[in-house]
C-alpha cells in the first residue's frame, strides 16, 4: 500500500512539474538577471529547471545537485516568489525543497555524491549511458550551450580531448561544490542505486 501511494505521489508530481507555468512567474526576472539570453534561450533554461525538479521527484528524500549556473539562477528567482514556491514544492515533491550552499553541507562528500546522483538521474531520464555517454544531459550541457560566462562547462571526456583545465569532466564526475536541493533524510525510492546526495552548481559557488 505504501509503495503504491509513493508511486501515485511521484506520478502526480511528474504531471505537475510538466504542466507548471514557469515562464509566467520567472521570464521577466530571468531576463533582468541574464539580459544576454534570448526568449528562446530562457525557455531552454526553464526546460532545465523542469528537468531538475523531475530529478528531485525521482530521488525522493535524497539530495540532488544542481549542475547548471543559469538554471540555478532561475531557481533563485523562483524561490523569491515564496508562497508560489512553497505551494509548488508541496504539489510537485510533497515537501519543501531547500536551496543549500555546498559549503553549508555537513561534509564535502555530501556535495560530491550530489553531482554523481544528478548525473546518473539526468542520464537515465535522457536514455544516456552514464558510464559511456555519447552526449551530455541538458542540465550538464546548458551552460556551455548558452555560453554562460560564469557557468559550469562540462566535457564528455576532458582528458581525451586535452581539455582537463577547460571545464568539468563528465566522464570523471565526483567532485562539486555550489548549491543543491536539500530535502533532508534518506531516499525511500533507491531509484538511482546511489548513496547520499547533495552538491552544487556544477563545481562553483552559490
């Protein structure tokens, strides 16, 4: 019975996340925050934000890292609509999703685990082999795609490409800092087969 309830709640959250009018609340504010983005690019950012909330829904009560600076910017703006955000979290996730800087985590390994979980879940959602990816999931690709100046740029294989110092290596994910969704507790789903999760906006500051 409990398992069926969890599945039903997760399905409800999935439908709610997909149907929410993010642009209605956030487009104007994101345009002010990131004036270099076109309307089409901002729409892609909201797709990324939607993806992030899907990952949090799948992860249950584990913490999930935010690998994109520009999507994190949109998340920051959403949180400022406090009542709408609180209601959204309840409908989408069944709990309030806190925004927690990695430096506030209990240990660095929590942040490291977070980016690993985000990678596994994002790859799974987009049918990508996380151990041998042919492309980057949107959340890991978007800062590079949009040329975000302070973004987190991931390479599929930094070492092979001779770009070890040019960004974060998707093929060697395991270290990050920044901010994360902190829903507290441990997962009741075990959906990604990992341990604890938290972390940051790719590998940088809040």
